[in-house]
C-alpha cells in the first residue's frame, strides 16, 4: 500500500470520527457506526491499542468506511496496520511511509538520539549507590 496524503476536502467532516488510542474498542465501534472515516491519533509507538482498534473496525458490520492513523509509528508497525485495512497513514515527522528505507533511518535515529540525550534518574541513583558501596567500574 502506498501511503497517500489525505484530501480532507473529499470527505464530509460531519462523517469523520476523530479519536485517540485512549478510547475503548467498544466506544470506538459505537462512535464509528455510519461514519465514512475514522482518524486515530497514536501518541507513542509504544501504544499498541491502535492495533486492537483498527482490527475491531475491520471486523464490525456497522462500519464500512476508511481508517486513517496519525502519529508516532515505527516502520515495522506499518505492515500490520496495512494488513488490517488502514487506508492512510500519516507519520508524526511528516515522512512518507512509502519510503521505508529512509523512514527507518530517520525514525530510529531520532529515537536513539532522544534516548541518549534524556537524563535518567535511575542511572544517577545506581551510580551513587555504587560509589557508596565502594564498587568501581
């Protein structure tokens, strides 16, 4: 599936349901009934609830519209979303999901840099414990 930019003018906004992953599957299915499009916002690539949500939408008889997923996703998560019939994937950083090699490089590099640059309180406490016990590296 090639990810395409969403043409919001082509869908009547009254028939669009906007949710995030905090919405329960039952509530999502109820809200999606009769809608033409459901937009799900994923706040973090670690939030796996989106997979349950898109699967439920693909299996319900009350929704036959399109699903659009926005947010912080990893490249290896995209094929599963596509398998469940997600029509559009809009990545948080504006990259095109169709450019998987480029997206993989950028997505993982950004996460690695964020991880390396953020101070960890537990590391500091481990270091102070080690010094107090006289253990050296």
